[in-house]
C-alpha cells in the first residue's frame, strides 16, 4: 500500500543555509509518526516544507499519490493537511470562536462546519467555556488546545503538530497527548514533531530521529524508546 505522505529525498535551504539534507520519510494512513531530535535538527523545517510554507530545492513530497511540493500552502490545506505551528500562533486579539472560524476558511459546507465546532468543543471543553474570550488571554495549555481545534476545523486527513508540549506543565502535556491519541483514533493521521522524545515515543507507532538535517535512525517507536543510543541521546540516559 502506498504511503499517505511520502517525502522523497528533499533538500531545503534558508538562503545559503542547508537546513534539510536529503530527508526521506513516510507516514501511512492511521499512524502517529514522530520526528524527534535536538534543537535546530530541522524538525520544524520539515513540517513547514510539508505544509507548503517552504519549498524543497530538490526532492518531492507526495500526499495521497499527488505531488504537493511546490503548491501554495492553501492548496495543501485543501488537499487535507493542516499544521499546528510551533508556539501556537493563534490570533491573540480575536476570540476563541473567531479563531476557530478562521480554521474553517477553506470550507463552505455550513452544516459540516457547525458539527465540527461541536466536535472541537466536545474534545476541548475548556474552549467551550471560553468561546467569547480573547485568545491572547488564554493560558498556554488552552492556547495549544485552540491551535489544535483551529487546525481540526479544516477537517484534515493529516495533522502536523509542531512541539505541542512546549512550555506546558507535565500534567497538561499528558492531557494534550491523550487528546492527540483520541484525535488519531477518530481517524486523523498524525505527524508529530517533539523535543519531549519520551512522550512522543510513548504514543507514536513509528519514529524518525533527526540530526543536523539528516535522519540518523528510524523504526518502531517502542523499539527506538528501548534502544541504548536513543536513550543516551534523547531520553536522559
Ligand atoms: P527547534 O526544536 O529548536 O525548533 P528544529 O529541529 O525544529 O529545532 P528548525 O527550526 O527546523 O529546527 O531549524 C533547522 C535549521 O535551520 C537550524 O540550523 C536553524 O537555525 C535554521 N533555520 C530555521 N529557520 C530559519 C530561518 N528562518 N532563517 C535561517 N535559518 C533558519
């Protein structure tokens, strides 16, 4: 069976900086795949390239059999990929509801959109209590939930999550990760970038380890979590 997302040997640059040096990876329908690695390894750059914010200089990205590398970001959203960016990037001066409405901007099916607001509020009851609140006044965890809710409003087939644990207390990280598992069980495929390798490997099916723009290890998440090299480098020994 062909992979849902197929990244083939991409090279990505920021001007003269060669950030991604020939990365290939796949995500199959229904999986949670995680990309782990130290600061600056190129995890966010990889996600930004999938979502069309960056274009690979070489290589190709296919989604559901179609080439998406080179397409404008909004066409990639339309194809079924939605990104929750690092640092949430919610619209601070808008309400919770207005942020969610923006997430649905590519859609015209009013009834479906209404249903999905309900789905988001069921998944994130804290947002339901705060529909009219200015998003900038939400706590860090609530902002992460809003960013995820906004991404779900485009009804993605593939959800890209960039460091959802960033800046959150351990209990809240667990809550967010439980929600990621629920979203996946409900049918959304997930590509998760994380510095918190322990948590990421605990929920993922497969994982890739990134080091300075290259994949150095990949495989079954449980096996990687048990591997001596990964433990030493990323899981605190
Ligand atoms: P982190 O966990 O710190 O976000 P990361 O693995 O996501 O790290 P990237 O943000 O993808 O790493 O960065 C990969 C490399 O590209 C780094 O060397 C970084 O300095 C560089 N880089 C990232 N964004 C830019 C940019 N806008 N301009 C120039 N270089 C950049």
